[in-house]
């Protein structure tokens, strides 16, 4: 592959290119009357009102944490990470970053469809949960018990060697799933975890230190190699997107170069690549707090792309901002819906901040997602499950893990 081509492909893995391409799709959609998606900007005020109401209900004191995996660990009002961290203790900021980075990157890499009908009972609260919350809590339990560690004396690790040796029996036991009912899913998930191990193992310059290959080393290196007293979130997004691109197989690929959650849109001379990298965004948001816990400032919150998931797409659809026609269930329709959804979030943020007389510093987008857009979207999904299922079917065709049958 020519070096200029490689450079152009690598550019598709960046936060700035994602924002640029999603905004371009939004503008083309906004100015066209013949596409699968139509946009009504006047309805964004309605979205902003819903988001503000959700935010004020969930966080009346406006002490809003960022979106990310740590919110899953606070399910049912129990701060599981705080309990684990207090019991473990950390010998240094680097020790904290490795452990928290291992867990957050593992959890992000496992944003996959869950087994149909699976319910997980939390070991602390005894509450039965399902979906991504169930998977997150189960992974935390497995992490806590040392399933992903290659060191008998240090369970709180995610080591390449342990991932590569992971058996279906260990996965079945860790998730409390019966192989007789969910055997096919267990096999896929175990294979996915081993693929994650292979992906980390292929990049020792990113994930390695003198003796270990661990996901959390990416975070330590990002901190140690920064050229400023703070961390720029877009730079972290770019590092994660590049390092984990081979894991997200199923979308766009040029030769041997896997582009992750990046999709072709259009045909012929009009064909373009639209990067979305939704799971990279989840991981990036999940690493904000470990960096702050280590005493380091984070900047650039609004300079990473918005989420492009079915919940946010449904939020905009329900309020009439996005309207779909019968072509929306095509590949181009799926890409357009996701790109437009991602590009609309800054416009919502602008309106909510104006209403609350807040600025970027007091209400950054990761906190707006956690306190407002995600909660408003979840409320709508519960109120209107049939409409949400419809948009899920469109978005799910963009799976980068198990499309069509496996990673």
C-alpha cells in the first residue's frame, strides 16, 4: 500500500475526521429532499427541552459525571469500583491507570450483542439485570476474581496470555450462562475475547511495557508521552481508534487495513468513507475519570464525535428531527442515520447550555450525554418500545462485531 494511501486511511481513524464526515453527511441530508433521511432543525428545541428535563431530574445539583463504563458499576446505587479500589489500594498513579485502563478498555471492547433472554444477578445487590448493564457487571465480577489475569498474586489485570487461553467454560461460568441454552453465543463471545487478546498482542509498542502486554498500558503511555500538563481527549480517541481497529471487523476494509466502525456511503465517484467509531467513543469517555483520579487534567471534551447509537437516533426520530422513508433500512440509510445522529449532538448541547446559562467548561458533552441525552433517550425507549425496536433494526445492521455471523 502506498504511503499516501496509508496516511489517508489512518486519517479515517481520527476524531476530527469522524466529526468532519458526519457533519458533511448532515449538511447533504439537510439540503436534500430525496434521500432516505430528512432533517428538521426547528425540532431540536423540543429535544433540548427533553434533555434538560432529564438532566434536572437525574442531577438536580448539576454535579454530573461523564458518560462511560463507571456509570454501569454504579447500578442500583452501589459504587463497585470505589469498593474495589479501596480494598486494592494503588502503589502509584501508574498502577491506578493500568488497572482502571485494563477494565475500561476490556468493557468497551465487549460492547457486543448479549445473549437473548439472558439475565444476570449482581453479586452485591442481588438485582437481576440484562443487556449491556448485565454484561458490564458480569465482566467486572470476572475481572475482580482474576479471570483475565495471568498473575496468581494479582487478580486485577487483563493480560494477553490470559485472554488467549480463555475457554468457553470460563466464560460460561463467569457470565452464569448455561451452555445448553446459550452455547452458540458463549462460543462467539469467548472467540471475541480471544480476538481482543490477539489485537492487544499485535501492538506491543502501544500495549506493552518491559514485561507485560495489557490494555491499560495504552493509558499509561498516553499520559507519559503527552506534550502538555493535560490530556487532550481527541488525541486519546485517536490512539484508541488506531490501536483497536483490527478488533472491529465487519465494516470497511481496504486490503489488509481494517478501519473499524467506518462505512462506505454512496456509489461510484460519489462514494465516500464515513467513520463513526462509536465504541471508541465509549472507551474514550470511560478513561476520563481514571485520568482525573491520577491527578491529571483533561481537555477537549467537545472535540470528539457524538454517539451514533440507536438510543440517540430514536431520540431525534421521536421528536421529529430525523424522519426516515422506506429506504432507511438500506446500508446507505443505516450509515446516514448514524452519521446524522452523531453530528446533531453539538446543536443540542448549544441549546441546553443556552437554556441553563452554562458553558462548555461547566457542561461538557460527556456530562450532557450522561445526565441528559442518554436518560431522555432511555425514557423514550421504555415508553415507545415498538418505535425503538424499529430503529434498532436499522442501526444493528451496522454491527462491527458479529456481522453477519461472527467477529
